[in-house]
C-alpha cells in the first residue's frame, strides 16, 4: 500500500514525483504520524494549488482533499461503493473508527466488495466424468491451464470476496495442496472436511466462525459469468432469507397439447414449448438459517429450501440471464474447454 501513501509535511513536488510512478491510479492517501488519514491528493488537486499561487516546493496542506470518500472497515456497503463508482472514484481508502488507514479499494481492479463468506461444495466424486476423475477431483479438472475451481475463486476475488471455505471429501488433498490457505491469492481459504458424505449442504454446519452474516454457497463445478454484485443487491433489497439462482430450462412437446376443463376442450396448442426454472447451484443464505440443517446428517440444499419454506422464511428465485454451465458430463466439459477462451469471467 506504500505506493499510494504520502506522509504529512511532504511537498507538492514530492506528491507529483510519487504520482508519476503510478499507472493510472492518480491519487495518494495523506497520513499523519499516527497513520490517521488526513485526506487524498491528486494531480488535479496539485494543479489547482499551483494556479491559486502556491509553489511546487510548498507543503501539500494546500492541496489535500479532506472531504474524500472513505469506507469504514467494519461497515463495508456495496450499495455505497456502487454510488462511488458512479462518481468515477476508483481508489477509495478503507479506515477504522479512528480514521486510521487500514487498506484501500481499487475499483479499476475489482468490481466491488461483497460482505459474503463463500463456501464451495467440492466433495463429490464426479462419477459421470470418469475416467478423468479417477485420480483428480472434478473441481480440479483444467480449463485453459488452470482448474475449474481456480476460475471460480478468481471470480469471487474480482467481486471483493476474500473469505472462502471449500467443502472437501474425495481426493481432498489435491484441492488443499493447490490452494493452501489462500495467501498467494490474497484471500483466506479454509476447508470443511467431511468424514462421511453429508449431502449438498450438510457440511456447512461443521463451521461456526463464518465471518459475515450472509453466505454465498456455490457448486464448485459451475462455469458462469453471473454478476454476483447484482445477485447480492437483489438479495439484500428484497430482505430475503435465501436466494436461489435459477436457470431457464425449455421443454419442447412434439405433439399438440389439449387443455380441458371438466372434460371440455378449452384450447389446443400445437407443439408448445414450456420454460421452467431449474436450480443453478448458486445461493445466498442468511447465516442464521443454518440452524435448520441437522448436525452430522446427510442434508441436501433442496431439503433446506423446503424446510425454510415450511418455516415461513422468504426464499426467492433469481434467474440467471448470463452464461452458465454445469460441468457434469463429458460433453459439458468439452463445451467448457471451448467456451473458456471466449468467456469473460
């Protein structure tokens, strides 16, 4: 972070020299001796100071923007970040309650910061992809030089998600050895290790220290450019307990369909097509909904959805209109290998 930091007492020339070393992110954070953020300074601020009569050797005090936009480290708000983006502010300081500089957000490199703890479900054996999965877990099958799961982790990083768990079982060490603790990617990665299969969501009960009150749960063998920011905004705006991402699935009937009421034909549709919403394997769930998952028992996501509905919880559908592919069969994997060259993740 030092490349963006300037100490109080520096000159306008010092600021220009440091800004000149940056590539496009033309802003510096000015701090005092206690690391308290005094404001920001840009090349535009310096030009205005010089035009108003200041000399290049003067103290930077005259050019500091003390009303700069900031983010509190424990109150990260994606809605506020979206407003900052509209104002074309790319570099935003993250401060604590004392206004000490903790970090920064570079919106030219990440889309936002979503306060979500992500969990990838990666414990399956990938039976339909044998023999490819005899010695390699399905999420580790390569696409354009790196594993499927690696693409998905990088996608989360692009949306500012930095706390991740991976639920593992089959050939777990190959996943753990590849990702480690996540430090090489600048994120924290932990592992949920099943001793026995616990279904498609049962293992989530094995962890108690999820960082955020909202959880993003994803199948690890999905390839999608879904806008996670939009999914999160939809979830929060509707005050949902759970959002299920869905994908449209069309069924073409090869015959004429007759509609009746009390045996009377009311309509005739020639070879109609019906579209249904199918589960896409991506969810956002309130952390306190995990109490409905029984401990140490097999429990699937469909079981949780039905349980939450029965309990009167708000469970919503979010239809994916972007690219989405479930890599479950050999033909799916072949398609993914082709699509990954053109897909912007």
